[in-house]
C-alpha cells in the first residue's frame, strides 16, 4: 500500500509542479493527497479477519447461545470481524469461560452474525 501511495504522490507532484511554479502549493497539495490516502487505507484495513477454530461453529443472530442460528462456519471459511462485544459467557473446549463475542461475516457463505470468542 505504501508503494501505491508514494506513486500517487509522485504523480500528483509531477503534474502540479510545472503548472503552479510554487513549491509551497505543491507541498500543501501533496500533504492533502497523502492524508486522504492514509485515511482510505485505514478505513480499508479497519476490519480484522480470522478463521473458525473447529468445524460446525454456529453463527448466531445475537451474542448468546439461545439466539437463532443463521449458519455454520468451518475452518478455512475465513471471517471478516466487524467488532467485538460482550455477551453470554460460553464454556470453551479447553475448559475456560469466555464472554467475548465477535460480529462476523463468513467469507465463504456470506452469512453474518455472532460467534463466541472460543471458536475464532
């Protein structure tokens, strides 16, 4: 991404410099372009990703085990994680308890919902 940003900055600088003749304007424009590109990159990389730890993980409509299942996730499906939230405490396969839930989208099936932190 840095290479793309640097290439765009160089192109803008090369296009503006001969027209304006003023180095100060070029610096200001380049800084504005850089800030805009950095903001776009941050927005694009905001979402995290992950994968299911075991097969048959239920994707639920709310962060609790009593809510309706919307679908199932399996290792290799990959997920986009929008956010984390607190919910019902779940007993994980390793015996620990976890009340962290992830609001996700299964990238393979496109099913969205909540998955316990035990399984991502």
